[in-house]
């Protein structure tokens, strides 16, 4: 399974229009493309940063869609008033404890390490991190997306509500720090977002 993420650092006041465009125009068009499984969108209304992620059955389907999504990506960036950054990923882990609800949110952790250690990192996450994340209050799901060529990865944990995410902060931070030490990875960024479109539909990998 593969994913393409588009990060737009736009204007906070343009966020609602951008969400509507992605939900009403982009998602129906992308879901018609061969090999597309789904789409999700995360939004930080305070900063104006959003992340639109599409999921694909295979790498070839994702690459074949590149030209077809370019105009929509440019239009989304125009609406939201900021540049768009694109990243392609392998979906290494997808685990759901339960379905998301209205009002769900997510904490996203970007990290990087030695590309040669990718498989060991994923094994460590599956065996040592997943069982502890399952116990976090209000946790809905967790995913790990990986760029094997660069060694970059992104871990996304969704929660039922901002209150649950806040309550879990201390425990989640301890898990994150221990994981980064065990796998010799560097945390490069952490963001908190609303889950404004939840239709990624990636099958369980655990």
C-alpha cells in the first residue's frame, strides 16, 4: 500500500474554503482514478497548515495518477494561499482500534534515520510501540508511512477528541522518546490537527 501526501502551508482564514474544495471536488475525482483507495485531510486552523493524503493499491497506480492530480493540487494551494509540498510514502503500518468519530484529531510526528535500518524500525514499532499506543485514552488508530530511499517516516495517531489527545500527551511523549532512542531516529517535527476528511480506507496491516 502506498500514499501521497500534499502539505499546504496556507492562510488560516482560507482553511474552510480549502476543506470544502478537497471534500467536494478533489475527493470525488481522485476516487475515480485506477488504484485509488481513499483520501484524508488534516487541518491546523491556527497555522493554516493542512495535509491531504491519498492512498493507493500500488506504487504504479500512485505514479500513474501524478499528472491527473497536478491541476487539483495547484488549485487547492491557490485557494488556501500557500505552497504545496508533495511526498510519496510506503504505508508500513496501519492499525485501527475503532472507527473515528466527528471531532477526531491527530498528532503527526515526522522523523528520520538511516535508510538501512527501516525494517528494524518498523519491527520495533510493531512489537514495542503499538501495544502501548492501544492503551492511550481515546486512541482511534495509528499509522506509519515510510520513504525508504531517504529514511524519512511519519507516524500519525488519531484520537476521539482534542481532550483525549491532550490527556495522552505525557504518555505519548514518553513512548516517542523511547522509540527514537531505541531506533536511533531524530524527531524533526510534531503537529496537531483536526481530522476534517476521514476516508483513507487503508486496510489493516497488523
